C-alpha cells in the first residue's frame, strides 16, 4: 500500500483562497487535499482523478455554476461520494432542504467551529468506503428473524429521534418500517428494545431502501435496511439476546390438540406443511433481481423509443412488434416462479414503464405527437408518470369514462378535493398533468424541471394564477439555493402581489429583512479579514 | 419446484388440470370424475365435498352449501343477494364487517373458508394422481370479478394450503386452453363464458405469442343457477295453483325441485321435451302430494328464461365497443361454460356475433386446461407465450360528496400504475381520507367500495396548500394497491388501510391454521 492510499484525498472547492487555505489546514493532517476555485476546475479535477474520496464545497463559486449545481452533478455521477457543503449565507431551512433532497450529506455554516469539517468528512467517509456500489446484494447474509420491535432512530438528517418499528432483525442489521427513509448511506444511531425489555444502542448505516411505490406493487412494507457498524462485543451480544428472545418458537396449541385426535390405526408422521413460507432466495434469484433492477434503472433514463429498444424513426408496426417482444420477456407472470416476491415486483415496475412508453407510440398519430414533444425541455418528455393515459386508439384499448366536471364551490364537509377539478373546473386534459408533474419536481427539489413545466402550463393557459404563483415559488427557491438572495426576494414579493396571504412568501420576505441585517454582519467580518469580497 | 396445477373454481362445478410433457391432463378424482361439483356439506360426523355432498343435499338441505362463489367478496346486504337469500336453503348472515357469511349449525363460515374446502379436495386428488406434493396453483376467477372478490379467492387458496401463483381470468384461460398459440395464427377471439353463476365476455387479440385482452365485460350475477330458478319458480307456482301448497317453505322439497329442474334443463338441450317427477314431494290435507309434469317443452323453458338470455346482449355490445372491434372483425367465438349448451344461448351468441361459434371446445374443462397452461408458462415449460389481461372495472376515488373520480379506467392493460395529486380543502387539515371504489357509475354509492386509506401527519397549512401525491397500482392479478406521500416535504404521511371487505390478517391466519393438515403421508404409506 502506497502512502497516498493510506490517506484519502479530499477535493476542496471555494472561490476564496483564504477559505481554501483554512480548509486545507484543517484537513491536511489526516487527508491529502486537492483545491479547485470554481465549478469548471472542480469538474475537470473529478474527471481526471479517480481517487477523490470526499468533496467539500462552498455554495457560492463566483461566476458560473454554483456549488449546488456541482453537488448535483457529483450526486448523479458518483452517488456514494460524500458531499459536504460549506456556506456563509445558508439558512437553516435551505440547509435542511439540501440534505432532505440528497444534494449534500452535510451542510456546515461559515464560520465553522474548529474541527467540524474534519469530523464531517471522516464520518461520511467511513460510510462510503464500506459500500460496494457495483452490486445490489442483500446486506445481511445472516439469518433474519421476523420481529416487530420498537426502534428509536436518531439520524442527523432528521435532527430529532424518531420512534419506528422493525420488520426483521439479524446480527448484521435490521429493516425499519417507514415511508420516509433517510437517504442511502446516512449514518444513524439505533436503540432497539427487545420483547423481554432489554435494549441496546448501536450505530448503523442505511444500506438499502424500499420505496413506497415498490412496496405498493407488492404489498410488502416500505422502509429501509440498516447495517450495524462497529458493534462492540457487548453490543453484539445484546443484539443476539434480542434476536433469540424475539424468535423463540411457540408450539401452536392447535397442533397439540390435533395430534391427540389422530386415529391410531395408521402410523403417521407429524409434519407441518407450510407452502406459504418462502424459502431462502437461491443464488440465481439474486442474479435475476440484479438484472431486473439494472434494467429498471436504465429504462428510467430513456425516452419512449429507447425504452422499446428503437430509435425515433420507428413506425407503428415496429413499435407494436417491439412491445410484443418485450412483453414476452418482462411480463411479471414470467417471474412468478421465483420464491422472492420482490423479483415479481421489480418486473412489474419494468413492465409498467414498457407499457406506458408503448401507449405513447401505439399508432402513427401518437408517434408524431410524441416526436414533436421530444424537442421540448427535459421535463415534458418521457413517461410523465402523473399524466393519465390518453385515450389511445386500438389495439391498446383504454376507453375513458367521461371526465366529471364538478362545480367550483365545494362543500364545507369535504375532506378532499381533486386539484384539477377544484381549480380548473373542466380544463382540457393537458394542463392539469403538467401542473401535477411540476409539483412533483418541486417536492424533490428539481426546480429547473418544475419551472419548465409551469412555463408550459402558462403557455397553454396564461390566466392560470395558481401555476403562475408556483412558477414564482420554484424560481424563488432556485435563486435562493444559488445564493441570489435579492432576486429571490423579488420573486416572493411578486407572489405577494398576486396573493398577499401566501405563507411561504410572507415568511421569506420577513426572514430576508431580518437575516439581511445579520448576514451583513458576517460579510463585513470576512471582508475585513480577506480584503476581498463575495 | 413441483408442478403448478390449474384450477377452475366454478360456481357449480370445479376442475383441476396439469401440464404433463406436451399435453394437458385433466385430473380425475377417486370416483373417476373429471368435474367436481362445488358443493360442501356438513354432517354430524364429517365434512363432505363434491359428488358425495351433492348426493345427500336432498336429505340435508340446510347444511349443504352450493354456489358459494356467489358470496365471495360480497356484502350481506348487497341487492344482488336478495334473491339468493330467499331461495337458498342455507342461511346467509353478515359478518362483523358486513361481508356475506353463512351460518350452519350455529357456526359461521366465510365464503373463503368454504371455497378452501373445495380447493383442498382438488389439491388432495391432484396429489394422489401426481404422486407428489402440490403446493402451487393457478386459480381462475370470472374476468368481471372485482378486487374484493379476487382477494377472497386468494385467501381461499391460502387457507387450502396453496400458494396461488396467479389469479387468472376465466375467458383468458379459455383462450389459452383453446390453443390459439399452437397454430400460431394471429386472430381476434371472442370468449363467451356462461357458467353456473357468472357471465363473462372477453375480446382478445392473439398476435405473435401474445394474448392481449382488448376489452372485457359481463354480469357476475347471471348464470345457470338463474336459468334453473326460472323453471323452479314456474313449477312452484304451478304446484301452488294445483295443490295450494307453497313448496318454498320446505327446504327438502325445494332442493329436490331444484335438482330436478337442473336435470330437466340439461335434457332440454338435447330433447324437445322433458319430464319432472317428484313423488311425495309434500304433504297436503288429503295426504301426500306429488309433483308431476310430463310436458316441459323447450319452448316453455325458452319463454321462462328469455329475459335472462336478453341480458347477454348488452355486455357483448359494450365489450366490442370498448375493444373498437366490430363483429365481422372477430375470427372465432369460443363458448365456455356448461350453459352454452343451451340452444337458446347458442342462438343468441350467433345473433350477436354474426357467426357460428367454434366447436371442438370442451366447455367444462377448457378453463382448467388454460389455467394449467399458464402454470407451464410460469414454470418456464412453455415459452414465448404471455397473457396481457385488463382490469374490468374503472378504479377511482370519492371526491366531493358522492362523486367518483376515475384514476384508472376500465380495460386498462395490467399491471398498471397511475399517480394523482390532491390538495386539502380545509385549513389546518392534517389528515386526508382516500376512499377507493371500483365501478362505472358516476356516483360512488353505486360502485363497489374497496377500502379507505387514511394519511395522517400532514403539515398544518391553509386550505389548498398541502399537496398529496397518491399512487394507484393494479398488479398482474388485478388486485389494487394504493400508496401516498405528502409532496412538499417528500415525506410519507402515515397510511392506514381499512379494507372494506375480506378477512383480517389475523382471521386469515386463524382459519388457515385450523385447516392446516397436521399430518402428511409417511414415505410410501398412503392414507386409505
């Protein structure tokens, strides 16, 4: 092992030389440091070197794309690489959003306390080195016990302890049931309480996630798998105790009773038939699952033609033949033979993508329509999942019941309303799905895509105030993340012009006025220290 | 993995088949019959299934259950069960959640459990025939069965100790059993399936190894039993006029009459006239009464059942419309189900589709044969063939009072998934209810309620500012799943599902446990 392997290499990105020096000083004793001063340099550096083990990056990188953009790029290409954001003008909300959307693993505000950055790098580094990104394999090879045990999870991302439940547990880890798992590879602390009252606190890392969509298909619980890390012998023993008490088998009373009623004239052997118990997944099932998972991931990146394995010159007979061909390969029935039902669930997701893509290309008219839309920005292309199936012509028959147009005023007792119907009455089909999808992008922090879609919606219907407000919200959030605070606040003020009770706008404008006062203080501090300016 | 058998769990009769090598074998039971009557009876000593149960029905009418399929997935107060409640000799009661259950000897049984007894019987004789354990099966259901009915069928399989690999629609199974994939010619098929309790019409295209269902429709309350009932009503009235006695008050007499009418109906498919003779059917003031009717003509039968035959037309027309197919574009019409032997029914099918239906299809066994073939597709013994089925009913949710908002329209190819975004309608609303329904009516009260999903833990914000993203999925078996998350935080709100019908997990476990065979044959020794 060479000396450079012994120390990890960290990339520091900041346009301020003084800050870079300070970071290098802090990380230097334990890591090799590589410095870049802007987005372009950082990207070049990452492209040329394969030995970077963590990135520490400022939000603001002078002109050009900012630190957030850089983080997003890194996330796409190397999702396991620890990303630490350092920034002087990041609010607590923004920080949470960056973490919640997975853009950064840690957000640290300037000025940072001594050693905070070093700690952050070290903690997240250990997590990623343990990961094997090339294989999707079950983390725990040890026998699992089905047990619903109370589990108290303390995870940095969440900020506070959360009480959840396990689905199963082994000496290697546990599966926790929840609809909102922390991001993959997050570190956490887990307190488990066994059925006999004993409890143990261990450290863990999120090893895999089962999303609600996947779970929805198969009816299994959603949640995340935790891999226990750095178990001390005492902790291991306590975990084992919990496993043992949780799995103690009970002899069912009925079996005992039925044994007694067995007639004596035939000698019989008592054996429990339990066809529903799933046998352990056999080795070739792992391969199948991995192949399907890979296929699913790659399909999500492709456009409708690509999904069917065609180029955009394909005509209707070709798309039909392609659809029939992929149906014979990916229909979930073909995967029902496997003991592990997750295989069938993944195949179902794959098949749904194939089907949705084909429904956009099922006849010449649809193909033309789709090709026209392909020129538009990324958000509108592809299997806009929130778009309801358009009434496509034969052979894939899907006739709609007529859309119900409801009155715009609602009964006070309603607990529920359909966005499309309350706001738009009898809108043409196109607007509503765009808005839904755009909202989805906003929820995931993809402001760029959301903005494109809201603009499209406004093209179709310029008077749609709701879409206009949301467009401004998306723009404002994006501006905030890139540090353009003045423009951000200007957007919020515009929103207030349209709706003076808009909560987010009111809060942001108010916070700006207060923060403005505060941050000016920090700027002045740094200004005097560096002699330069942001 | 062992063999996957195909089971046609019918209202009146059931059948099990398995693929052996390059052909499909319909398995016969110890009596040598390939069809098992779907009848379960409880006697003082025992529980009987099949032929033996049917034979003693006359002497034990209140404890003999036939046609249990009609109760699967249904509510006790369903208007469809009104007629059944009046005429069935066994008692139909409501379970705690309103599901239709039956009461026998002061014990209550769910339809899943009774159906499981029939499935178990078939499992047993299939095992005897194959000489190996059978734990996996394909079970068929009418194409028009809704989610509750399918879940109930799944539950029955589990109770019987079978891992149901797929719930398969009967007409699709029939198309597969017909063997369209064997001559490899592309064609459009119409499967006209009139069985003991249900009517299904499915239009499919077979192309390049793929059976693609274009549309399906039907009536889950129209079947052979109703045709029998037509005759029964006529004869009861006739008897009343002649002797002043109401036979419906006497369960034994009614059962005898019902059996006789079923036999007469079958005879009338071949002969122009049938006779019914029931001596000592009842007692009057002057002594014993006999029911004798020598001249039951086919014309009379056709007259009595004409309204039922008429009801066959509309589902067919609707299915063809939904499939964008005209009668002349249909290459073959397959008749499935015993009732398609009735001449009036055959004439109707011919009139609707403008062509003579295909012969050479065994209407009683073809569904089981198709199910077995699907088993072979799953095990991989048969390759390059796949079934693309559809969901027969529109899936939607309740919005605004009584309105149905459709999320997945009927005849959408499954599996399928759809997502919709909803907003709150009250300030500080921190939970939302999603009520899921299946059906075509614009009013939810006239559709089937599948269940309620409650999403809690939403952030409290003014009206219209909290958005919930809901994903509806229908899997390859036609079963519905719903998940949701609150959009702005991306977090999932807590989801509690209250399905509107079916067994709870605990009930299912308990009943399965009750029926779990404790005993298995010792190697080489078979129970007598």
